[in-house]
C-alpha cells in the first residue's frame, strides 16, 4: 500500500505508511490531504496511561501486510466480514505492523483500542538490503539519528498513538551501534515527553556487535538496547528456560520482557495456532510478558466453522490461560451498543438507516466480555447478532435457545472496576418476542471483598423464588416513562437506579427468563441493543446548532456517466468556543432541497438521508449525486454524546451548499 500519487490532492481519505527517510524528515505527511482524517479521536483513558506493574500481553496484528481494504479506508469500507479484533480486554498493547519503513496505525484501530484502555504502537522497521542503506543515512551522525527520532515522536503525538516498535533487522557496522543507541534512547525520551504513557519496544534483532542475530531471549547481547527503552520483544524461537532466564536478566523490569509467540507456528514454542496457550502457560508461570504475533491467522486460514466462532474460541483459550486484563466500566458515563465495527445494516435508535455492507473500526463500541462456553454446554446461545436490526450501529447481543418453565439462564456481559460514590442510573434496551425477558444482574464488592448480588428486574409481578432467591437485593427496572429519540416500537427501554456508596461494581450480567408460563423446552429469543450507566440526574446538554462552526472546503462539481451532477467536498465542524470531550461522534445526513430554503417548511427528521458516522471533526464526501431540480444540499451533523444519546436532527448543526450552476 503505497502513498497516493499526489497526497495533496483531495480524494477518498486513506491510511498509508511512510516509505522513505526523505519523506519522514521533510514532514511532508502533515501537508497531505489525508492527514487530518488520520488523526485519532479517542484519547487513551487516564487510568490506562501508567503501564500496569504485572505481566502483560502485547498483540502484533501483522494482517496481510497491513493497510488492506479492511482498514485503509479511514471513513469506512464495504466489507461486512472485515478482519477485526474485539477481545481488547485480553491485552495491554496493540502494535499495527507492516513491512514498510514507517507504519502509522490507522485511526480506526487506535480509536477501538483506546476505547478499551489498550495502548497502540506504530512500527519502524529496516530490513534487507534497502534497510541497510536506510540505516546508513539514519545513523550517519548522532544529529541525524536524533532528528529522525524526533520525527517519529512527532508523528505519534500528532496522530494520537502511543509509541513505537523498533525493528532493526539488518546487520550494522560496529561503529554504528553507539549512534543506534542514541537513536533508541532519544526516541524513548522524546516520545515520553510528548505522549504520556508512551512506549518504545525494541525487537530482538541486531545485537551489540552489529550482527543480525536473534537471541530469542534477553541477554548481554541485546540488553543495552533494552536498558534505553521500555521493553524488548524477543524473537519466537525460544526454549523452555529462556523466559525464566530473561526475567532474571531483566531484574526488577521482568514485566518489560515480551516473549514472542508466532500464532502461525513458525518455529515458535508450543507450535502456535490452536496450541498458542502452551507457550502462554509457560510465560505465565515464569511471570514475564507475552508478545502474540499474527492472531489474524484465524481469519487468513479460514478456521472453521466461521470467523466469529473461531475467533471467539481462539481468544477464549488466551483468557483461560491469562485471565481478563482490562476491566470496564471503570468510569462513568459508560455505554455500549455492542457494535464490532462492521455489519450489513446501520441503525440509529432502532431504525435501520442503511441496508448495505460496511466496516469501520472507529464505530466499535465497548465489547462485551462474554462467557467462554462451548455451544454444546448449554441449550442457550449468546452471540453478536449482525442479522437483525440493531438499536445503534450494526449489531446487538442476542440470547437464543430453549428454556423450561422455571429455568433461568445467566451470562456475564462486562467485568467492571468502578467505585460507586453517587447514585447511578442504569438504562438498557431490549427487543424480544414479548415473553422472553432480560434482567440485569450486578456483582458489587465491599471493601472487605464481600460480594452483594443485585438483580434489576423489569416486571414487579415476577418476584418469584426461582428468579430472586440467589440475590441479595432486588431492584425494579420498569419500562421507561420517557422514550429516547427515534426509539422504534420493537425496542423497550428499561431504567432503574442504584445507590451503594463505597462499593465497587465488578460485574454486569444478563438473566434470561420467561415472563409467563410456557411448555418445557420452549423457544427463547431476546436481544439487548444498548446499556448505559451514568450518574443519576446527570445528563449531557447538546450545544445549539449556532454554537458550531461548519465549513465546506475542496468543493468540486462534475458530471457522471449517467449525466447527473456530482459534488465532492470536505466538511469541517467545531465548537465556536473551546472543545468538549462529551461529544465523541457525529452522524452525517444530507437533505436535498428543491426550492428556496429560506421559504420552505421542511422537517429534517423525515427527509434527511443518512450518509455515515464518524468520530473525526471532518468528513469527505466523494462524487455525491445531485438529482435534477435540487437547488441546495443541507448536510446535517448530528452530534452524539459519550453516554450514547444524540441530538435531535432539527437542532443539529448543518452546512448548506448551493448546487453549482443553479
């Protein structure tokens, strides 16, 4: 995936790497038309800035060379079956990898990872003969090494990711090693200065004598590089004693040793693939960190029966070995629409607005921490449902199967770590056949580690022993008296509140049951489309439409093969005063007006056409067809808040464009 032939020319925005030192040094990337679209919009949460003092998992994606059709289109693609990761709760660091010189992580991966508290690194790699030539320039002088280090630190800061994996897979002259050390140390210090919590990880490649000689462990030949940065990614061909030995060499930095595991199994300990857990168990026992390389193996080799099932099964093996590493909710407001960042439709408020395949990692919401159970272990299935109309986005969580008359079924949804200091309101949205019910079950821990089980029950008349006997508190969660904007009739909103100050919310789960008596083994089917937790009586107010500045740039008119006029343009929007972290995304609509807009009486809600959703403050519209007779296009930017609510269309900011030539 090379850079566009003319990066300054307006075109559909893409992510792309930097392939030569001249481009890196000139800072030409920041002059590219594509640059503002590649800035991530989700910052790393404050709680994730400090690297945890425990063994960790780093995941290096290495998927088909990087920048594929699945992720290079920063505003989204058309592949509903695109590769994605959604088990973020099982890792600490994510590396976007390719074999280009400077691999810049696409913003969708950064946004999805940051949402879950996972740090994201780009890759700087030199390899083969060309890599040696690059190093001759990079390491020509101490000043050149420092300059290129500063350029890399600037890219991480400007694009919003968290550091670099350094992969120097070339042989060097011994006299270049001191300058290489200066490069590593200066990059580490510089990126630390501008990106809080950032990491520079050294890959086990060239050694202190200048030889390309993979050690597969931390030892005296590569430790000087380790000492200058935040960790080492050891090559995959280690032996059983290497992790323990490496931990000993690292001393009090044993958790900064990431032992490599190639999921493809190329010489890796344990064989990788479905036996990846063999090496993970060794690293867990030796108390050092793991670097999992190439988990896209599951997708690329088309593991059966399908990608969703195989991916969940593979990551469940990781969880069974190492446990859950990221816990949420850990701050309020918190909401999830369970969107994986792809689908065959897109809904807002329960109404499908788009009926076509799409993918966009930036749309990924907080991912549920579903139970690791084989389908044969239960008569109920819990799965991400991409087929039925969702509440917001492209998916929901569906519980489907059979239950007997007095049976209940429970499953976890999230593992949290949030201290309750005020009354918390809980809302959730359910679609079912009417008799299949979903209650929320909460696990609350006291300072003495005593667990209180709380059940939020939708129906007051259902206080039956088989439902309530195992719970310490029963709280009613009736249908909401107020229905959210656009709420479709087949989605029901339930709401309640909880006050247990000083306690910690540790788990949110679902309880499935029947509302009315049924025959044995009756069919159960219910979905949850959104869950929201926030401080009670605390809501987000949307700024008025005139509080925003909206602008159109790079406006270009043309005529397509069908004779229709088309327009391409970039739309920007920002608040007139200051910024706000309360608004994380926008839905983009367009309204076609065929008369004088100042005299027309129109309803945006009924006539606006949904175009896309974005987490950036900019959107590019390419070759949009304008039917004959349309005199104005009104682009409506519907602001979405961090609590999952969204502004009414008629009150949303907009940009009006007169149709060229009319």
